[in-house]
C-alpha cells in the first residue's frame, strides 16, 4: 500500500491518502495506527500537490552503510552503525527546490532508502523491529561536502533548510532485503545499487537507534547511500528512484 500526504485542489489542509492507479483515496490522519477511509471521494494524482509524507520529530541517518560505498573510499566496514542527525526543518517534499546556499563550493546528492517509524519505539530487539516500521520512502541526504571536510563533523554540512528531500510516498509492503536504488542527475545515472549491499539491515538500525533514543511515529531512519555520490549545481534536476516506491524528483535552485 502506498500512503501519500497531499493537498487537494483549493485546500490549505494536508490530508493523507492511499495512492492506487494515479488515484488518491483520502484516509483519516491516524495513518500510524488505524487507517480508515473517509467520505471525501477520490482525487486524481495530477490534481493534487504531493507533500513530504511525514513531519518527524527527528531524522536519524547512517554513514557508511553500503559495502560498495566503503570500497569506493577504501574504508573498513564499521563494527556498529555510524549515526548522525538532520533537523526536521531540512525536510522538503517532491518537486520542491533544493536551495544551494551561498558560500558553498560543493553540494552533493546521496540517494537513500528511508524507513518510517510506526509507533513509539524504545530498545526493541532486531527480531521485533519490523513491527515498528510503517514503511519505506526515498530520501536524498543533501550534503555541503566542503563544509563536512572543513568542520570535521557533519551537523552543519547536513542541516541546511531543504537538505532532506523525502517522498513521494510511503510503501508499507516493501521487502527491504534486495531493493534497487538509483540516482539520476539530469537523467544521467550516477548511483546504482541495491539493499543486499547494506552492512546493517533496517531492522538492525531500528534496534540500534532505539537503544539510544526513543523514536516516535513519523520519525525517519535513513539507511545510508551506495557508491557514486557526486556534486550538483544550480539548475540541475536530481531523481532518487527506489524499486517498489517510485521517484523523488527535485531541482537545485539559488
């Protein structure tokens, strides 16, 4: 099932809905526990504006979680997940602009599969972790690479407004063991891998992160990026495409 968050025509109020065959059927906003169809009819996908599918309290990301990415930089595989965070203010949705901040010399794309937390999660085992995952979406971990190298840590380089595009939908029935993930820059393939190359599985990440901090419904854990990261410039179009979910498309603007 594909869950979308959207604004209908002539409405300021976001709704949740089920996307099927380019039609969205609105549901109650209790998307994380008890999905119920409303009586508002259906909307054509072309007539609505898709939004970022969640508004999380936090976004947790994982560095160096693909074997091919580690090989790309000649790095040893980590013993435990290397985690960092982005603020919720960095989130944008499909077709919104990634803003290239002034003074930045290199702005990179990083295609990632992201999981959405379903319910309050604290210190769950890896075996039980699936019960706490609502579904999966696409994420672009936009990074000011020159600041990352300059600062020696990642917070500033990862946290600018618009540096976390997510969407277009949450797929609740995705099997994460071998999912194709690609990134296109101006229609040219730049990243191509699948989740069989993950070092730490989504279930392992939920268990590990929830052992550190309580996760709430709508929180995001991004599972890392494969090899092939690279720079973007103003005017570029970047597309994260994940098998079974769809494409997240954004443009880079001043």
